[in-house]
């Protein structure tokens, strides 16, 4: 294999530009800051409303449902109402609400119910969370649109 022509003359090729990182660094920082806030809020709720061993994880259920509802409202506002700052969506959507909702804990909670000898409750929790989260996004976004339509008329 031969070396590229520039290297054979003793000239090194120009290093890759770092502009991609410079443009993405504020987005990464916004997501990280928002994620820290959202995860802290979720943790506080889990401490305030602990799930007993083998019990139904209501705190996680309502955290996920309310976070999905908030995401529905946020998406209506940032896509249909505001000319939002470019960091608002990553901060609030991916960061705060992504850190607040917790589908990994949801999976662990399902496993905990099954391990506690309550597979029916685990299956019910699995289905109820998915249905309620999807319904929350849809209902909240529809309500936000309806509210905005009423104000514009």
C-alpha cells in the first residue's frame, strides 16, 4: 500500500476541524444540565413515595405518565407556537423530561414484581404504563392545541 502523496513529500494533512464539537458542546451541556434537574426531581419523588418490596411502583408509574404528558405539551409549544431558542428543546425535552421519566426503572420494577411472585401485577404494570404514557402524550398535546386554538379565535 502506498502513502498518500502529501505524506510522501513530508507534508502532513490538515487536522480535522473541531467545529462540530464547538457547535454541539452547548447542546450537550443543555442536555446534561436538564438531565441532572430531571433525574434529581425523579429521585426526590422516589424518596417521598417509596415502593415497598413487592408493591406496585406508583411513584415510577406517575412519574412516567406525567413526564410524557409534559412532553406532549412541550412539543406543541416548541413546534407550533414558539420560535424557541435552539437549546430549549434539548434542555427541557431530552434533558429535564428525559431525566425525569425512567423507563429503565420501569423495567426493573416489572422484574421486581415478577420476582416477588406477582407476575400478573408485573404484566399489568407493563401494559398500564405503556398505555397511560401514550395516552398522556396524546391527550396533553391535544389539550394544548385546543387551548391554543381557543385563544387564537
